[in-house]
C-alpha cells in the first residue's frame, strides 16, 4: 500500500470485517473513537484466526490459543458515524511460535486508508501460559495466508515490528 492506497486497490481480497459505523462509536470530536478502531481490529483478528481453526473448539480440544505480544497503530484518516469501514488482515511472517502481520482499516465510503494496526501474536499453551510451537496444520494455513498476501499493494510505511 502506498500513502494513496484506496479501498478499490483491495478488489478481490475479502475483508475480515465490514460494517456501517453506528452512532455509539462517535466521540466528543465527532468521529470514531480510538477504542472502536481497536475493537474492529480485535474482531478482524478473531475472525481470521477462527478461519485458521484457532477458535473456541481449538482452545477446548488442544488447550492452545493466541495472545497479543506487540501492536503498533497508525491513524491516517478519520472515520465518521454512518460511513462504511472494511478491515483487511495481512500476514507477513511466521516463526515457530509467533506470527507478524498488519491490518488495514479503510473508510469504504471515501475509499481512504484510515489506519493500520501492526501486530505480533504468540501461539500459547494455555495450561503452561507460555508460547508453544504452531501445530503443522495451523502453520500451513498461516503460511498459505502469507503467500496470498504477496498480492496486496505495498504498505504506506515499512512494518516496524518483527518476530522474536
């Protein structure tokens, strides 16, 4: 994505979350409050990991989940109540126990990139509360998503986080 990347540039890529901004998202400045951006990114992450099989059933059957390790949020444009938004999730790299990616939240009504949310997530053994290797099936799905992400437009800024 370049600074001028637009939602139209994401044609053919399915957003993890798409919705019309409800009135309760508005803050005292007349635009979407930052806590709702974060919530939209959490929803997008939850849906994406569920698509990889990391969901309630996974936690119950395998005793594993993902924990957030690091985030970097950049706000590039505002979003107002009544506008449509779309959140896309891009996986950049995977290590034995972690994954690095970025989400792009577009104001789909104006086409503008509103913010990016870079993340590092760790795969965690819930019994020991420590990171643990990704199972082969989940790792393969993440690796496929990383390969699919090569079709994304270039980011407006270089990712600053990395894997440990």
